[in-house]
C-alpha cells in the first residue's frame, strides 16, 4: 500500500511525464527559415538537420525556404518564422528587432569572404573594374557578399554601379550566380566564398568552369537569428543545441555535409563592417 | 544482244527487273514518307514545346528575371531530356521585339543584348524572316540553304508581344533516326528480294521451258527424220500447250506424208525398173529365139564336125541360160490358167515339206480358202516363193506361219517366219531385181512376187514385228 507521499510523488511523476509527452507532440513546431546563404537545394541534408534539431529540442522543427532573402526576413519580422539563417546585411538592417542565436564556424572562424568570379576562359580580368560593360550577376539584393560588396567597391572608386555594367540581373542565390558565370550567361559575379568552396567540394563540375579573381576581406558569417517573438529560453535552447553540434560526434557528418566546423554564439559587433558599408552607400533598399 | 537471249534467261531477267523496280519504288516511297513523318513529328514536338515554354516565360520576362528565363530555356537540355529523344533542339533563344537576344540556352554563343544578326549568317536570314512575318502566330521556318529548322513562337502577355521564342533544330538531328529507318527498310527489301528473286527465276524458267523445248524440237525438223523426232512437249490447254499439240499433230502428218512419199518413190522406181526390164527382155527375146532356131537347124542339118557341135552346144546352153533369166524377168500375168483352189494349197504344202523338215522348223498352217477366180499358177508361184524364202530365213528350229484368207473381194496371203528382222536399209530395195540377201538366191524371187501381185492389181509389203518378219500380199478378186 502506498503512503500519501509516495502517491503524490507518483502522480507528480506521471503527470509530468505525460505533460512532457503531450508538449513534445502538440507543441507548435519551431519554424526555421533558410535562405540561399547555403545550398538550399540539398533537401536530404536539410531533412537530416531537421531531425537532429527535433531530437535535441524535443519538439517538431520545420524548415522553410524561399528564393529571396526578403521573403524570409519579412516572414521572420511578421512572426511567421521563429528563426532564420540570413545574410549579414539583412541582419544589420533589422538588428534592433532580431536576436543573434548562433554563428556558423567556417574554416574555424565565424567569418567568410566574398569572391569575385569570372568564367574560366576569361583570363584577362584581374579586378572588378575590368568587367566594365559586361553582364554581371547579383545573388540577391539583400546579400552582403553578392550585392553590397561589389557595389561598395565600385562606389569607393567613384563608379556608378548602375551604369558600369551593360546588364545586371539577380539569380536568387549564390549557387545560381556561380552557375550563371560557369555557363557564360554572366561575365562575372560576386559570390559567398563559403558557397563557392562548398560547391568546389560537392559540385566541382560547376566551379571548375569559373575562376576566382579576387577574395574580399573577411566579414561576419551569415548568422542564425531569432525573430522578435521568440522567447529568450527557446533562443538559448536553440543556441545551445547548435553550439553543441561542434562537440557532438553524431553531428559530425551533418556538419561535414554543411561544410561547417560548428557554431559559436557570435558577436553582433562582427557585423559592424557590413553596417558601415551599407550606411556609406546608402543602399539599404536598392533594386535596379 | 538481249533480243537474241533465250527465253530461259529473258523471262526471269524481266521478272527480276520488275521485282527490283517495284521493291525500290516501294522502299523509296516508304523512306520518303518516313522523312516527312519525321519532319511533321519534329514540328509537332517543337510547336508543343514552344507553346508551353512561351507561356511559362511570360512572368519571368515581365519581371525581367533573366535567371529564371534562362532556367526555363535550359530545361530541355537537362541530361534526362537529352537521352530521351533524338529530336533534340540545338538552341533556344528569346529575342526581344527589336530582334536583340534577351537570353539563350547557349549564352556563350548568343551574348545577351546583342543583335540576332551577329549570331551568324543563318540567324541573319532568320531575322529577315521575322521582320517580314511579324504575325502573332507560331511558325516553322524551313529556310533553304540552312542547316537548321526554326520554330518561332511569339511570347504574348495580355495581347502585348514581349518577344519571340526561337527554337532551332539541326536538320542532321533526325538523320540518325532517318538512317535507322532507311536501314530497316533496306533490310526488309533485301529479305523480300531474297525470297522473290529465286521464285521469279524458278517461275520464269518454268514458263520458258516448254517454249525452249518446242524451239529445240522445231529446230530439229529438216535436219532429222520426222520418225526420229521424239519431242517431250509440255501438255496443257494454255497457248504454249496448244502450240505443242498442234506441233505434234503437224509432226505426225509430216511422218505420214514422208512415208507416203517413200512408198510412192519405191513404187515408181519398181514400176520403172519393171517397165525397163520388160522392154529389154522383149528386145532380147526376139533375136534370142532366132539365134536358138539357127543353132538348132545347124546342129540338125549342118553336118558339123565334133568341134563345131561342141561349140554349138556351148552357145546353145549360154543362150538358153540368157533365155531363162530373161523369162524370169519377164513376168507375164496374163497366162491363162485354171482357178486357184484348196487343192493347190495341199500341193504347196507337200512341195515345201522337205525344206521345212531340213530346217527342223515348225510350220503353222492356217488356210481358209475355197476356189477363187485367180490364176492358180500365179498364186502358187507367189506362195511357193514366199514360203521358201521364209523357210530359208528362219533359223534352225524356227517357226514358219502361213495364213491364206479370202472374202468376196480379196485374197490375203500372209507368210511369217521367226528370226532376225530385215535391216532397215534393205527394206527399201526389197522388191528390186537382182537384190541378193542370201548367197544361194538369184535375187529374183521377191521381184517376181512383186511383179505378179502388182500386175494383178494388188499390194505386197514386208514388215518386221517383234522377233518375226511377215510378208502380206493382198490381191483383189475379179468380180
């Protein structure tokens, strides 16, 4: 026969247990937006990452993707998403309403560079200014490496980026920009160095047709951020899971496929450069 | 050259030529049809593709989303689509209303924003066409002296023309399919030819064979005797069969005619010989009688010495021998005699019995005759001559057959003997005088028989049949 205290403990335990189970099943999923800051078409990788996060957060996780950074930012700000992996530029633009969750570590550092690439047969181009009157591909109007960096460079040299090229177009992502250059649709593009290096590893047949002309200085790596409504608890929970991946042997293959070394908590100050550039050229919102 | 060729080759050759012409014509028609189908296929495919693509391109062009437009025009070139069809577009271009390139599946070659005319001579030609026909419909441009077919489709959004979609197909793109088809058609033709040509040769040869035989047989007429012409001719009621039948009939008539001619010639010759012999005999008989009379008178009244008597006797014997011979030649059928009757037959049998016994031959006697109003001595002479000949001709222990029959109009004497047949060469001179076939004959027996029978208005003939030789004399009985 159970005494009262034992009974209470039992009830508490079962209630807690069932409550946990109910919460795991019925809780609204964590919605994470992903942008073409990495190779978004790698569906199996995203599934595996989702499953990993579900296991460690003990609640459902949903990844949502879009071809443009703008959609993801808007959804994040409109609270249709909880987290998003976005570029440094939209982060600094909207940082008053966003919380930094984690920053990926690429080649050991939370930093990356922007690469100027041209088709492999173009052996004459040495700088961006050699591409005058050519067709130039931008990854996304909200991309740091794929839009802000080349425009900033031109403006610094007193060149109007809107008339410098014969024609510019957006490719909805770095991968497409690299492909546009590799097939010769564009004469050049500025792309995320992390994406180019990842493709060099996983799709060398595309990068082989391109040549990296210059590499920019280092910028803060595109961060994972939490939207305005995400509780500090969930944010730190998510941050812990992501940061734990680096030391978790079960996450090793996932990180390898992401071509990352892990995640770090990140420092908002690392994106100051981008903010300054954006401020300098006053190009927060520019669509040609 | 061909005209002189035998039908044996001419008919099969003509058949072969016909078969070849027919098979090549059918194959050519099929191949032409396949080419046309292929082209229609291509056009239908291309128009379908162009229609879908033009529709899909509208939002991308409206938003000036070059990357999206590029992805759309590049879709048909994905690896999966490439392996599926040999009718593969070579280039897909979007050109704007100023005929500048908006985007192309091969951006290296077709630089964005450059005029279409810079893409090569063919595209300059194409641009000219596009300027001329700016209809808002899809069309297939099959321009002469170009290596491609072009399908152009306007890209239209709410009645506003945004540009034109151009899809080019290399003409050689359907060559492999066409070659494959032509190869299959050629193999089928060869198989058909392989079956038909031997058949045609067989039928042709069968058709020509009777003609060739007929021609060969006709060719032998004149060179060979009709009796020896044994032609194995084709028998049917078709034209060649009819010709063959007529030919056989003609050959038969020719044989009859020739044997008739031979008979006539032999008869005429015998008649001439008979006439000549008779007149010579008469001419000899008259002086002969005088000479014999003179010798007789001299012997009887001339008081001759021994030497003269001996000489006269020698002369007389010689002259008598001449007289005998001449008498034998001079067959006189006008001898008056009693009528021939059964008792004559008995006499004849008695007369030849010693000869039959000497030869140990077997005599078969079949005589059914009464008294007939014919000279007994003449009929006896004929019968004895023929029977003695028969006995001499039959080998030891042979057979001799004698049949004499009569009716109201004729007397038939039929004498046969077993033994070697009379050679063909002797047959035609059988009844001529002084024709010796045996060492002991004077060569006049059959001559005499022939003369008597002929003078009595009858016929006599000899025939070899099986292993016996028969003589048949048919003598009309005067009424």
